[in-house]
C-alpha cells in the first residue's frame, strides 16, 4: 500500500532566538525524533526545511504543503510558545486538514521545580491554546491529540488521525466507473454526478455502449484462458457452462481494461443494464476481483458507496462492499448478502465459482462467486446523503462463524452480522439517521479512527 504523506509544521518564537540563540538545537533534535517515530509507523513526512517563527516562514511552509496534492494532513508541533498571529493566516490557507500534536520532551516536571532548566523546553502547551482559539474563532476544523510520546498512546493516536486524513484524501481523489447506469427507482444513495464531484470530489466516468463493445473486442482468447487458469487456483470452480463462463470472463476483462484506460479506482455495475453497456455478460466475478485489488465497488449504479469502499479499502485492505438483507430476530443477527459481490479475501473458505441463472437482462446466464464472510470484529460504515450534506454512520460489530458452504441460498454471498446493540434498537437507530441499504465493512477497523475520517470530510458523524 502507498504510504500516507503528511506535512509537519514546527512552531517557535523569534524572541528566543534573539535572546537565547543557543537553546533551540535540542528542541529541534527532539522534533526530529518524533518525526522518526511517525515514519517508523509507515508514514511519509514532509518537513518544510525550517522551524517557523514569523509570518513569512509560516507562509513559506504553507506554500510547500499546498503545492503537494498528496499531503493528507498537516501536523503542528509547538517546540515553544509561538504567537498565533504569526501563523494563523498560513494555517487558514492550508488545503490539507490540521492535526495538532500537543506534546513536550519531559515526562516529569514537579520534582525539578526548584530549577528553571525544564521550563523552556516544555512550555509549548499555551502556544497550542493560543493557536487553537484562533482556529476555532475562524471556523477552521482541527483534530488534536495530547500526551507524552514515550509514556502514553499519543503517537499512535496521532497516526490514527493521519490514517483518517489519508482516507479522506482517498475519497476526494476518487474516479468511479459506472456500468449500466443507475437502478431505476432506487433513491437512497443516488446523487447527480456533478453534485458528487462538487461536494466530495468524486468523479464519475460512465461506460457507453461503444466503450463496452470496444474493450470487449480488445480481450483476446489467450487472456480469457489465462484468467480462467488463475480462477482454478484461487477459487473452487464448479461452473460447467463453459461458454457462459468464457463470455463472463471476457466481460470482466473488458471492464478491467476500461478501468485501467480511464485510471479508475472504483466501479459500480447495475446488473439490469449490462447488455446496454455493450458487454456480453454480467461480470460478477470481476466485481469481486475489483475489491480484491483494493479498488472500490458497489452494486446497482451506486457510485457514492463505490467511492466510500474505494477510499476505505486503500487504507484498510480488508474491506468489502455489503448490504443488510434479512433479520434473524431470534438470534439477534442480520444476514449480509448480495447477488454475487464480495471481497474474496474475506471469505471463510475458498469461494465457489459456479454457474448462475440470470434473467434480469438479455445477456442471459453467467457465473458468480459465493462465499461466507469469515468470523471477526468489523466496523460497518455507511455514507448517507442528508438534507444538508452527508451523514457517516459508523458501528462496531461482529461477524459470527455461522454460514453454509453453499450460501444462504443458491450462488449468493452471505455473512452473519451481530450488531453491538440489540437488533431492534440497532435497526431503529440506523434508519433514524437515514442509513442507506449499501455499506462498506472493514475487518479490524477502529470506530474512532473511521469517525475522524468523517469529521475531516465535514460529515455529520454518528457512532452507533
């Protein structure tokens, strides 16, 4: 996975350089130690080349950060007190979100109170307070974590916020393909393409019938054979309709080539209209492989959830598209299912590739994968259009070990989801906040970290 890139903005005061020119070196050394701790956790840190003290230096640093569109967040650290009016305009100009790292080098102070040698290195906290007041007064969102780097979880908390900011940048950089247009009458996640672009930065690229035919024609027999040979290794292949299997593979490879040609990082496929998109079969298996490649996917023309899944899966590879299908009131469970789309890496057993009867459009029968989501702790994430803006719903849950190798019903995906609340209360709360019927599910995700992603995006964020 590509490293998340963050900017690191150090604060100081020129007054101290003028009065005590020799004291700054150990403060800078500690700052570089902290940067090293962040880099050890898998991040790329961009340092502006100087400790900032006055407006011109802060402006130069902001220009460095704003010139790099891959910077997901700017982390601030006060090496000492720094007057906020020197930095506030530069901070307000930042394209990336702000994360305040409120820390000092010494863990203990009281036992050394008879001397003054611990005061100068450890008094940056009131500079943080000065700055945060100005950010809040100017309506600029920021996240903050405070603590000692070696005696608390503050560095882990900081990195968690950086990952959340990286996920937000992923969403803003989404390019989502749409095959077959929208599902007629399905309204909960539907938004015009221009609204998604304006509000979230999500760009939608629609496959035309000419596109579908062009890229289908470009698929060779050798490519189809190689893909089917790969399937034999990765899946439990039980398909017997060789013609339908080959055409479905050809359709999937056509979608893959089209995605590559358009530099897409996600796709949504409406099974009702794959025939009018110029491809020969509904490519269920390729939809699963999209997720396996850490790209976004959602069904039924849902470019919003495809973008959400794509943003999350680039940060958390064990992510999938899913849908709540049926309640089991007696067991307090929800059946997660869809027609044939899941991240195959998350199956309890080797997914079964089989013939699938398909009568929803003129393409006819196809093939699909079936499997059961493996047991584990998960976070369900839903992005719902609201009266104003969006609501991000985040909830921790468990996938139980229940399931059947043949699927809950023939040739379908299944998973048994146990919410953190009693089932009636969970369903009531979920729909109270307008949760849509398509979601992302993240294995091993952190609720608070994903909620921070929502705040970085400016969403109303609800933890159930």
